[in-house]
């Protein structure tokens, strides 16, 4: 268990990535299911983590749904298929995503642990504004591209007290809406 006594999220307060991988081994069953899920799909697919649920109320500006145009931009930049995972329960936002991306895969597991392990197993991910998704990508040994939306908690202008990026980690790229 990681217990950080702090009011801000800062990479400098966390253990090393290697230590975090050891501290958060994940559920073996979920890891196996996630590995098979990823292997059975295109190697170049971009996994898009969707955070919906409570953030759709927009009560906290640090947590925002991914704009559809930002997802379109990422798709065009990397010329790849998309696989949506995460909180894909029926909502106006989820319906808008399915309408905007009718030919893409939507995988709703209803298991946060499995979503976490899919993020860890994937090669390329577009993260929602979520520390959950960020943690899964940060400790991943498989991600070689981690796209962060320049929104909310990942936007230095909106949240200057938050720093979750190790500048030496070349996996990170920011998407600007």
C-alpha cells in the first residue's frame, strides 16, 4: 500500500517507478486476462481510457471527460484504430463517443482492476484525466506512448501544484485541445 502524506500530487513525493511496480503487482488473474486481451488486438491500436461516472457532473475542473475532438485528433495523428476502455456505462457522453466512433471497439468490463491491467499491458494509451489511469501507465513496462490530455490535473496552467510527469520519461506526450 502507498500512503502519501501530501495534499498535492507530485512525482517527487512518490517512490521510484521500479519500487511502485513492486508495491503494486496487480491481480494475477486480471493481468493474465489483460495480456490476452491486448495480444488479441492490433499491436498499433491506441487504448483510450474513459473516465465518466462522477466527473460528468463537472463539479471538479481537474477531472473532465476527454473531448471527442481531442480523441479524433489523436486517432488522426497516429493513424490507428482505437479501443475504448473504462467507464463506458450508458450515459449521454458514452452514446456520443459511440456515435462519433462507430467503427472502433468499445470494451466495458465493469472491473476497475481489469481496466488498470489493460492500461499496463497496452503499448499505446490515451489517458483520461484520472490518477487511476496515470498510475497504471506510469508503472507499465509495456507502454511506449502515453498521451496525456492537456486538461484538468494534467494542465500546468489549471493545476500548477500537480506534477505527475518525470521529464526524463520519454513515453509521455501531451495532446492540446
